[in-house]
C-alpha cells in the first residue's frame, strides 16, 4: 500500500480514537468520502482489508493503526 495512503489511514484512526475512544471500530470506507471519486485507491484499501488480511467489516481503529505502522 502506498505511503500516502498509510499516513492517511493512521491520521483517520487517530482522529476516530480521539473522538470516540480506543474501542471505536472502522470499516475501510472510513478512509473515503461518501462518493466513489477514486476507485483505484478504494480498491487498494479493499484488497488490503478483504483479500490480504481477511478482516471483518468493522475492525478496531487501534488494530488497523497498528497493522499499518508495522507494515502489514
């Protein structure tokens, strides 16, 4: 996954955790606007989330952040 996307995911995870606490869950849609204006980027995250890591629809933000930071 490209570095700019990793940084964006970490930033959004931090925002959600700060706002709703460490137990907040996210789907990969949390990293995008409510319109599909960048399908390639959306598919990059979806592939990482669904095909590579086989994550559930909602996953704790702190887990996603940790996975991104460790390079998974």
